């Protein structure tokens, strides 16, 4: 592992190896990379019915493309990427990730069979799995513990708002393609408008390469939070706490994934919205939730950390998850205005819980194993989280059939996942409190 020996000026704090400018450059680059990934991934969420009609596939097959089909490559590359993140240039890893998911988007745009579009989604998830451990550890190294909640919260603002922006752009691109704006591309990829729109939306992701090329890549040695919970820099992974946080994060992502995958379709099927209206509503909900949730969560996380230590942040995540249960119940009421409001508040709670959970996991990981630990969390979230869209589809087809079946299925899957995640985080907070008290008692 290489460590920079050049002098640091204007450090973000005495606990950071990056200057303020460099730290913000890291966050900015990760933001651009995340936008590029979402522009390659999310157009399919708004183009479900056109793709299904073109390829002659079912809702369950579409749900697999939206979720479960990417689980295996995402899991494998999260683990491999996490291991590599601790050992080689994060810059090179991100460049490889960007190239991989761009190629996958091209395959999706040109697919003539279910197998080809499946292969494209696999490549997209290979790149996505490689990206997250790199991004999280890089941001973690750039900021000191007392600022990390806000830094990760700022990054999660993009994780939360990128879907709204990218789906809104997808609706605009789809409408433009239907109007013949990309006729030259249609002659190459095929006459269906969604093909040209998918290809156009994937292109800007390559621009994020420029932001990555100039970043410093210094490895931090910030173990104060871990040591406060009885974990030293040379210790093994704290598996008990890591499993607790990873399971909770996976359930949160499962709930969020179920919403993201089917929300636009609910508005088109059950409320008669067209693609642009559904995209606007989806964008409004995710924009507000994705921007306010991580910012509020990051600010509260840092405040609770200063007052109560890491355990305060776990309690915050638990409370946010439990608040989602009644909010998701609004799916069963056929009232689009109330549903829009409830989904916005649910998204705020979900993003606050997810950002806070990742901050806690990063804080408790030993420095030399932070990439691998983050990869393990990413793998867990992929296995459980990707099941959300398929669970909703199966429930709508076999359990809650009839009018509003899709909406009621989202409510069922989301409420159960949120309740379980909240209970697990409560148990984790109690365990962390005992662990921290024991570490301080033996000091």
C-alpha cells in the first residue's frame, strides 16, 4: 500500500491526509461517477413496458433485469473490488468500472433477445459492484471522523437524487427519441425509441473519467472510532457488528429498490400517467427525499456522534427505519397526492438510515480491511436488496391479485423490510453500547 509523503497544506482537520480542496474534489468526482452509473442503469425503470413489448417478456423477467439478475456479478465484484481497493490504485479500479458499465449499456441498447439484454445488465452490475467500495473508502479517507457523517451524507444526496434526475432525463430522452430526435442512432440500434434513448444516456458517463484522473489517492489511518468500540487497527473484522449493519443496510436497500423499480409503473398503470408525468412524479419524490434525507441524516449523525458516540448514529438509523412502516401503508390508498407526500417522507427516512448505517460500518472497520469490509456490505445488500423488485412482482401475481395489486405489494414488501431493519438496528445499538462500555471500562 502506497502512502503519500508530500506535505499537506490546509488539511480538512488534523485527522485527515487530504486538504479541504482535495477532500471536496474526491466527493465531487464520486458524484460524477455515480451520475454516470445511474444514467446507464436507470432508464430501464421508466422503459419497462416498451422493452417488455419489444422483447416479448413478462413482468417477472423484467423484474429480474431490474434486480436479481445483477446480484451474482455485483456480489462477486463487490468482494473482489473491496479486496483490490485495499491493495491497488483506486483510480485504475474506477476507470475499469466506468468502461465496464458503459459497455453493458451499449449491449442493452442493441439487444435483440432477452439473453443479450441480460448480459448487458450483468456487465452494468459488474461495474457497479466494483465502484462502491472504491467510492466509500476514498471518501472515508478524505475526511476525519467528526466530519464524516456530513461528507457521506453529501455523497448519499447524489445516491438519492441521481435516480430522480436520471429517470427525468430518461423520460425526456424517450420523448425526444419518439419524436425522431435520434433518428441517426435509430438506424444503427433499431427503430424502437428506447434503444436510442438508452445509448444517448450512457454516453455522458465517460466524462466522469476526467474527474477521476486528477484525484490524489492517499490511504488514511483514522482508527479513533474503531478503537472506541474495542476494535484496533490490527484487529480482525468485527463480524458481529458488521453482520448487523450489513443486514440492516441490505433490508433498507431492498425496500428502496422495490420502490424505485415499480414506483413509475404504479403511476402509469394505476393512475393513468404517461411516461413524462410518471417520470416527473418519480423525479420529484426522489429529488426531495434524496437531497433532504442524507443531509438531515448526516447532520443528525454528526450531532449524535459528538454527544453519544457511534451508538447514537445506530439509534438514528433504527428510528428512521421504523418511521417508514406507516408511511408505506399509504400505497394501499388510491390517492396520488397523499401517496406522493408519503413516498417523499419515506424516502427521506430511508436515505437517512442508509447513509448513517454506512457511516457506522466504515467507522468500525479496521483501516487495513476497510475496502474488503465495505465490499462485504455491498455483497450483502446486493443479495437481499435485489430481491425487492421480484418479491413485489411475485406478490402482485400470486398473493395480492386484483386492482392495485402492484401498489399493495410494494406496501407489503416495504413495510416488512423496514420493520425488520429497524429491529435489527435496535439490537445492534444495544450490542454496540455494551461493546463501547466494555472498551472504556478496560481502558
